[in-house]
C-alpha cells in the first residue's frame, strides 16, 4: 500500500471507530472495503471453513456466514472470543461460536480436524493484538490456512500502540515463503496482512 493509501486508511480509522458498520443489526469492526474483500475471497475460494479469531459484536461473523451460504458453500464459520457480546450471534446454521481465547487447545484441535477432513480454510486473526499473541496464532493457524489475514496491521501507523500485529507479521513472514502478500482494498485496516498461500 502506498503512503497516500496508508494516510487514507489512518484518516478513516477514527471514523470507523466512532461509527462502525453493522450487519443484520450487529456491529462489524471492519472497514466496509475489507468486508467487501472478505466476500470476494469467500466466493473465489469457496473455503470449507472460516476461522475468525475475535468476534466482538458478531457482525463480521454473521457477514461471513451469510457470504458462505450465498456462495453455495456448506462450510462453517468458527468464531472465538472471550467477550460476552460475541454470544448474541449464536443460532446461524453456518456459524459456531466458541466462548474462549483463540488459542484455546480445544479450538485449535477442532480447526486442525476440519482442515484434515475438508482441506485448508480462510483464517482471520483479529482478537488480542499483542505481538506475542499474534505470533502464537500465526504459528497455530497458518499451516491450516489457504488464505490468512493478519488484521489491524494499520496500528503501525497510529500513535500510542506498542508491539502489535504488524511487528509479529514482520517477524513471522520471512520464514514462511509459502505465503505471499495479496492485493488489498483501499482503505484497509490490514495493510500487508492479506496473505495467500502459493497455489491457492
């Protein structure tokens, strides 16, 4: 992403925080351009499953589940969060809500089993943004992903944030040439974080 696009994304960050888009009445902590790109990926890849680490208000999880159904996929969205707001979206037939940290051993085993049974899926890392936690998520879930989004890398360009997703990704990516950065929307919360497995 060039400097002008980064500047636009930074400018839009505050507006999105103040008034997040919603899906079916549930807030999505995403730029609309990022949501649109998710829908494009779901229709392009038809992933057998999607993992969303970090549910928050649940709008993005519902959006992804609806995108899977509209793509004709019988896949499931697994979404995990310790935040009670996440649990209001329970009930969608294509959605599993996990009330746990994204690195919970039970969830990691469930996702690994799905990958063995159905193939690699789409992974979105958007919960605890501390660098060490993101690094652990990358190690746990990237082997299972056909496509992975390390979210909120825009934090690199915002004042007041410490070691976060952008630094975890910069440390992890050079040792993983099986992933290559993919074109990203503008604006995006996740510059440099859109990663496609080579051949996917």
